[in-house]
C-alpha cells in the first residue's frame, strides 16, 4: 500500500508533460521539410547549370567547325535546350563576345524553383578557338 502514493506522484508528473510530443514533432517536421526542400532546390540549381553548360558546349562545337558561323552555334544550343532544357526556363542564347578566331556561346535562363517568389538565374558560357585550315 505504501507504493501507491509514489506511483500517483509519478503519474501526476507525467500528466504535466502531455502534448509535448506533438509540439516537438511539429517543430521537427518543419525543420525536416525545410532541409528536404533546400536539398531538392540545390539539386535543381546545379542540374540547370549543367544543362546550360552542355547547351553552350554543343553550340561552341557547332560554331567552331570550319565554315560555320556563331549563328550556327546559337541555333545548335537552342536545339539542345529544346530537347533537354526543361530545367532552364526562359532561356536565351547569344554569341556575344565571339571574334574571327574565337567563338563564345552564352546561355542564360532561370531555374525552376519550389519556393514561390524565389528567382534563381543561371548563366553559363563556353569559349573555343575557331578551326582554321592552313596550307603547309
């Protein structure tokens, strides 16, 4: 019989902590969701950078061939983005900075985001010399 008061005191202390688990779970769930969305957004950003860089590289390879023009490179980069550029939204391709001996293709666009109001832009460019045939 003497054990009963001790058990009642333990139960009363436990009653004071009711609902704490729900609050802890709610706070932890927000933190976990924030970390998850951040990881996904970082992945989307780096994927869009790689797609833009690949499009610029495809454009430079097309523009540096013998007899090609920087406009050919821009067209090839746009074709690449049309096929694979879903993660680069509103993309634009330019050959600004190209010269007679050097071609430069720049791809600019925005990244798909999970957070409304967040705007991330990506710009990638690739430079390469133009192929020239010389007589020996």
